[in-house]
């Protein structure tokens, strides 16, 4: 079955590389060393243009890179894409949307103020992350069952 909405399989590798690079950039520049942006010689004063290492700019670039990497991973086809893998893909999407909206429902009741806005930004990625986990887990179980049938 040919699905025209999926990217070629090689984009999954590109997606993992982009995702990991931008996650490391995000952790390094925003979590471990947030004060780094103002101490670099590339940084400008507030009246000038902002640099890449400014926390706000870096958050935008790292968020876009993480999102791009996750989308490439999710929409890359498998080497052998058949009807059953399409079924697993659909079931994983459904489960990831249900889990994400369950988290959103709980957060709507429990999180308030600016923390809710921050939570919502990170919650945008949960659909993609849960899909990757459930789909790859389903593929692993399928391969394990096929190996058991061959023995």
C-alpha cells in the first residue's frame, strides 16, 4: 500500500540527528547555563539586535529544531510499509492523541497561570513523542512475534 503522505525512510535518521542536536542545545543553553547568553561576545546590548545565544532566541530555535526532528521521525516510512504497519501507525496516532488530551485535561484542572502556558508549549510535543514510543514499541513486538514464529 502506497501512502503518499509519508517521507522516505532515510528522513528518520535525519530526524533523530536534528532532534538530538537541538535537545542538547536546549538543555545546554537554557537549563545548564542560562546565564551564558549575556556573557558571550556575540551578544549585543538591549538596544541592538539579539544574538543566537539570547535565551529567548535560543528557545525559539531549539523548539523549532526539536519540532522539525520529531515530525521527520514520525512521518518517515518504514523499510517495509504494509497494511499492518499502517494499522499500527494509525493505532499509535490514536493512542498518542488520547494520552495527550488526557494530560491536557488534567493540566487544565491542576496547573494555573504562567506555568500553564509553559506546560502547553511542552504539551505540543507529547503527541509526537508518545506516537514515536508507541509505534516503535508496536514494531518491536511485531518483529519479536515474527522471530518466534520462524523458530
